[in-house]
C-alpha cells in the first residue's frame, strides 16, 4: 500500500471514500483520523530521496511505475491537502485535484496556467463578482480578452458566436457558472462542451471548459461527466460548509492539474494544512448536509410561492416541466440545492424590511454553511453591477437571496413567514 492508501478507489461511492480514501493510518501511529500536518517542511531519508522528490515535483522526469510524489515543503504539497484533493477528485470522477487558499485562488491560478497574451476567454454572465473582476479588469492587463455571454437557454449558441467573433484559435478557455447567482438560471454544460469541441476542431488548438460548481457540487452536479475539463469550487461554501474557513479546490485531468499545481507552487496560492484538515472533516458530511439543506429549501420555496407578498421565486426545484430550463435541470442536476432567490413587494424598502425581521436566518453574504443566511443582492453582492446589467441578470430591487442551512425546517418556515409579514 502506498501512502495514498489508494487500493480499491473505484469500488466505492464518494461518501464512503470521503471517510478513508487517500490516508494510511499506519503511517500516523494508527490514528484513525488524519492528524493536522502542521509543518512547513518534510525530512528526507537520504540525499538521493530528496533528489528524486524534486525531480518529480518539477516534472524533470516522468514518475516510475507506482512511484508517488514525495513530500517536500508545504507550499508544494502536504498530506492534509493531498488527502482532500484525492477525495474531491473521486467525488468529481476526475483524475486529480488541487486545493487552494480560496475559490478565487483556484480560478486565478487556473487562468494564469492556461492563458497567454493574445488569448481570449468566454464566460457566462452573471458570474461570481471576483471572477468577473478577474476576467474583466485583471486579465486584459496581460492582453487576455474576456467576452461575457448571458447565462440561460441561449448560452451554447452565444458561446459559438463569441468564438467566431474573437477567432476560434484565440479562445483557450470557456468558463461557466451554473446555476447562475442569484437568478438560479441553468446553463446546459453538455451543449457548451459540444461547442468547445467544435472550437477545438476548427482551431487545432486546446480549448478548455471549466465549470464553477460551487452551488450544486460535488453532491448534485458532476460537470466532468457532462464534458467539462475542470471543475472549480469555492470550498468556502458547501464543501467547508460551516462558514469557518476560506478555501478553494479544482479537479480535472492529471496532466492539466499537475501543471496548475506547478503554478500554485510558484504563486503560493495553496491552502494551509489546518484548512486542509477542516476540509477533510467537512467533506465527510457534505452529502448529508446538502441533501438535508435541499429538502428544507424545497419546503421553504413552496411556502414562498404561496405568500401574497412574494412576486416570484427562483429555485431549481420549482422549474416548470416542459420548459427548457426544466429539461436542463433534469439531465444535469440530481438535486435542487439550497439557494433560493425571491422577489418581494415594495422594492428595496420592502426587501430591507423583510431582511431586518429575520430572527433565525442571519443577515450576511456567503452561502452553503450550516446556518441560514439572507442577503440583498442589489445593494450587497451585486452592488457593483451597472443598473442596466442588473435587470438583465434578474436582480430586481425587491430580490432577496437565501442560503438554507440545517436549522429545523419548521423554525425556518416560521422565521420566513414572520419576515415576510414585516413588509409594509
Ligand atoms: C464565493 C464564491 C467564489 C469565490 O470563492 P472564495 O472562496 O470566496 O474565494 C467563486 N464562485 C462562487 C460561485 C462563489 O459563490
């Protein structure tokens, strides 16, 4: 058995792998749980072993059969991160994972590995604010052009048109976020993957598809199985799940993720060992948490639908059968998640009166934690989006976003009714 304890990976489901895979207790005094490896550096048994470890770390030669990368220094690798990365890769059914200091560290390290001056990237919109800033304001400083296309039923066609306009040989990355935030609009990942294949065929160059899977993954959506090359997460959200850490992770093919890990080593965007340990603890319960949160969210969404002060409810679990969005949901998501967006009467004032009246749900941005959170996209998470854009992406003055946690469903239902009743 190697130190990754990797025997039998394929035989088990990710929930099971999250409890043991990638860790050999007998390398740590029989400790059933991985210790926190709070060390900056790792001792070599011999000078020759140190040499071999560095040869692999800097890709100076291919690994020999059954040779695994040795531990060197915690900016390059650390057991807590490695175990987490292997379990995430198993969850996403990809080869390899890489853990980062934040979701933004994952996305920016991915972009700086794949993109070169003159290249272009096509991104669905709306997209997470930090991602938008990176593509809109940072990458252009390196002569990398970003094109944003509306998330929704037309996204595959819009990506193809944008590629024609930019020149297919320049488009090296297509980056999607689905469901979109806060509108919960879905993008058909498989259909965009087909468009990306077409771009590659025409340009005879690599073009990668990355999907930000923060909202539904890893439990309810597996973008790799739908044709994505990279699955990217803010692990701060559901994976961490307790609103007590900032981290990111991405998974994908072996060669590509190894290249990204080399960039991570040089930029220093890795997560720290204690965060890795917390992520391992959290990953053990991510399936239980997300399923329970989705169940409660479904109840609350139905309650919202019936309330006289609520104008519309955007929740993947309430999509109308027969619509294209419902068809996409049915084929690519195995659950609706626990983010609900709903519009209340009375515009900003109505929304603020409602938000101020919650007693159980906390008034805070972020999502995916054990506690329920509510926020006002227009004046908070999306306050830097220009007014005409806001309307296009469905952020109206009365829109509230709720991340449903693990409180008792009836307490949350009462809290929600109480908050809605506070709208003048
Ligand atoms: C929070 C978030 C991010 C950024 O993650 P950080 O961990 O805060 O850097 C990226 N994408 C989505 C969808 C998010 O919700």
